[in-house]
């Protein structure tokens, strides 16, 4: 599909809408669409995401700024229509071959009403591709813009439904405002939230990103991290059985074991096979991940650190440890630690970790975790945000269907 995205400016111009456009464009391109940006200022995002510049689309162009001064006084300049028509011609050229046009805020705000009018004229004359109006802000419902608004054309273009368009807003508040403003059913307006690019936000290593994609771990919550080698003394089977119990309350819960097989004992291979068999027996395939199955070599510290950043809790059920560095790493990562009550870990954790016997009933360990996740507000918000407000999830759930 050929998709055009229109705004006054695009990155590297800094702004909330510009940032959203960049994420949308990259996601659409990564999912096989041909994407172009149409704006006055900015740069191409890549060779695959070019920018077509229309200087008159700028909110700060001299002609546009002068006209806005007149419009803000309630005066429609004599050359308003000629500017509108000039923009119409440039838009038609820029949008040639596009199947969909997504216009961000240009039909919501009065920053360049000639551009708004040009889009409207092309739309009613059926000279535009399928039109999606993406409303981040609304001039007619925002107190700071109201003194600039007047009844009549072209201001009314920002508060009437043009027909045969898809309306998108970024919150329920904006949906209520737009529905009231345009006198259209709220159900006809889609709410598509903004999000966070987790890989960029956390600065994840390329290998980490690859492992996360293979495991679909970011669709899980909570994520339990067990950063140990696969060897019997690590008591990994208790973590698996605890996960089963935890998933009764949190069906999307997952476990990730980051380490390779222990290098000094051939029995570790048999132990690993036993764990794989137990995983299948417990119905945890797709929920309990052994990175040793995906990575042939030892994972560097930077990748392990990445998994601390994306996890929700450390589970550390070892029967024997000399020290217990994962507990300290969890502390530096602000992760709650659920640990076996053995002397080295008790010495490190004191009263600041949650302890259980290495032979504890898995249901009781899960209960400790459930109590924590239900009461800790940052943890609850983090899990909900990961499932609902990461760009990949937003794209799959909302953006792909509207395209």
C-alpha cells in the first residue's frame, strides 16, 4: 500500500506530533508499506521513507504567517483562495499514486487554514486518496486558540465533518470533544494512543532485539527473569512450576532464563532435557524461554543488562550460591527480587528482598508475587504500559486495521 503522511513539519524538527509521525512511518515501512512524508520542513527518515517538501504547507511560511495574522483578526485575505489553489496543485503532485493520506492536525488546528482549505477542496472534488484525519489537538475546544476562531469559512472547516473520512484521536477526551464539535457519534471516531519505542527508549542491543522478537516476550506481563546458567543447583524447575501458578492470575506471565548450559558437567545436558520436557508437560511452551535454545554463544553482559531493563521481577530459586550477583544486578535495575532463602542471598538481600525456601510450594511463591504485583503501583503501570503503549503493540492492534 502507498501511504502519504502530511503535517507542517517532520523530524528532525522537534515536536510531539513529529515524533509520532516518525514512529508511524517506520512501523508502516517495516510492515511492507511504501511510505512518503509530505511537509514543509524536515528530512527524509531513510531511503525507504522520503520527504516531499511543500514550502507553503509550513505554519511559519511568510505568506502563511501574514495571512494567519489577518485571519486571527477575522479577516479573510483576498489572496486566500489563490494560496489555497496553489497548495491544491502542489498536494496533487505530492500525492500522486498514494492509496491513503494520513493528515496529522492540519484539519484540526488553524496553523495554516489555506492548507486545510486545499485539502477540503480536493476531498470534496474526489481528488484525494482515502483520507484519514488524525486529530491530536482541536482549535475549537482549546481555550488558547478560541480567540483566533470565527464563525464561517475557513474556520468552520475545523469543526464540521467532511464526510467519507476516517477520524482518529489520541485519547477518550479528544473523542468526546470531536464528537460534540462535529455532532457525530463517538463510535465513529477511533481512539489510537501514542506509545513508546521500547528498543530506542532502552537503547537495546541488536541481539537483544532479535531475541525479543523471536520470543515475543514484550507481549508478556509480568516477565520473570532468571539470569543463571542451566545447571541443577539453580533449581530452575521451581521457577517453571511457579510460573504455572502465576499464570492462573496473570495469563500472560512469562519466564526467561538467560544463561547457557553449565560448562563443567555433562549432566547439565540431561538436566536441560529434563527442563524442556517439564516445560512441555506444564504447558509452558511459548511462556518459558531458554535463551540457550536461541543463542549458540555466551550472551554479553550488555544483553543480560537489557533483559533486566525489560523484566518485571527477578526470580532466583538457587539451592546453592557462593555470592549471588543477580540480586545486586536486580537492585541496580530497580527490580523486585524473589529469592531462595539461602545464607549468601539472605546476607545480600537482608530485609529488601522477598525470600522463600528452595523447596517451597510453587503456589505460595506465586502468591508472594501476586501480592506484590497487585499492590506495587509502578509495577502495575509498567506491565500495563508494555502491553498497551509500546508502538509495536499499538501498530498491530490499531494502526494496521485502519490501514
